[in-house]
């Protein structure tokens, strides 16, 4: 298995299941997941300067400026644990971010576009529960923890992400359609795109992701 093989980009609307599938892929291939969303949420929790600069964008469901995101990504990708591959969860999210990755010669092995309709997104995000301590993600109905409200992995109390308020979900979806969806054509043109239709549950989607990677 060559290094390039494991450079995976997960594309898809908010709440498509990028983080859920990234968790499984990272465990299976023993490569890190790089999620700018998770990194920024950690900075906000820590009250860092970067957290202060970015909080308003996340709270409003807007994208964080490309220059801030790509400097986080560039520094994270230079770490030794990325040498054998990585999963980019929600990066790139604009055409300039994709162009910057190209400039950095970060050529993906594949771009998996997790396709989900807007109505289903509202259901997925409306029932999402997250563990702020270890990052595990659940859904009240579709992927519940063994004990309601408690993280299976670390036993902490689960919470609702602040940007999962309904009006913010709708804003994030609008931003997705305007700024991120054009990346589908960008990577299709580059011959890198595989569409994963995520109409079934978490395990069914994981099987489709796995099948797509095995075919490649
Ligand atoms: P980020 O944290 O990346 O959020 P997002 O893209 O909006 O996506 P989510 O994390 O909400 O959803 P997901 O696709 O990971 O789905 P999940 O697996 O949790 O970014 C947050 C913010 O940070 C952005 O709004 C922006 O401000 C900023 N940001 C981050 N990166 C940026 C960038 N590159 N550029 C600019 N700004 C950036 O699943 C969702 C729910 O559905 C869960 O409850 C799960 O259990 C359930 N579920 C998953 N799969 C299924 C399934 N197949 N069937 C049923 N339920 C399912
Ligand atoms: Mg996520």
C-alpha cells in the first residue's frame, strides 16, 4: 500500500457522516483524521487566540476564512504521523482551499463524496449527540449510545453541538450549496471523485465506503 493511497478526502454536506466514517477509516488504516472543525472547536474550548478569532464564524454557520484554515492544515500535515496517509474530514471546503492543496502537492488518492439530501441532513444533525471529551459522535435514533446521554468510549456526558441549532443547520446547508458543492465538479474533472450515496444507516454507508476503496 503506497502513501498516496491513503490520502483520502471526505467531502459532503454538514451532517453527512464525514466524521462518523472518518473514525472508522482511521481505525481501519491506522492513519490520522484531520478535521479542521474539531481542531477549531478544541481551540475555542481552550480559549486560545485562534479560538477567539474563529468562534463567530462557527457560531453563525459561516466558513472560517481560507487563509486561517489552510495555515492550520499546512502545519498539521507536516507532522510525522501524516507520512503514511491521512483523512481530510471537511477540507477542502472551497475552491481556493482545493487549489492550495494542489499547490502544496497534496494529491488525494481519492475523494469520497458522501451524498445526502437536505431533509435527511436536518434529521441527522437534529439528533446528533457528541462527546466533547473524546470526540465520539452518536445519534439519538440512528446510532445511539448503550446508555442514553453517556459516551460508550469514555463515560462522559454527551452534549449537543452549539451549531446544531435548527437555524444554524439551515445556514450551514446554504453555505455548503454555495461554496462547497462546486468541489464535486472540481474533483470529478480531476478524475478523483467517488460518490457514496448515503441513504442507509451508518454501517451500510461504511460498507459502501469500503467497497469504493477496495475497487480503487
Ligand atoms: P465541521 O466540524 O467539519 O462540521 P460540518 O462539515 O458542518 O460537518 P459535521 O461535523 O456537522 O457533520 P459530519 O459530516 O461530520 O457528520 P457526523 O459524522 O457528525 O465544521 C464545523 C465548522 O467549522 C464549519 O461550519 C466552519 O465554520 C468551520 N470549518 C471547518 N472546516 C472548515 C474549512 N475547511 N473551511 C472553512 N471553515 C471550516 O454525522 C452527523 C449525525 O448523523 C451524527 O449524529 C451521526 O451519528 C449520524 N449519522 C452519520 N452517518 C449516518 C447514516 N449513514 N445514517 C444515519 N445517521 C448517520
Ligand atoms: Mg464532523
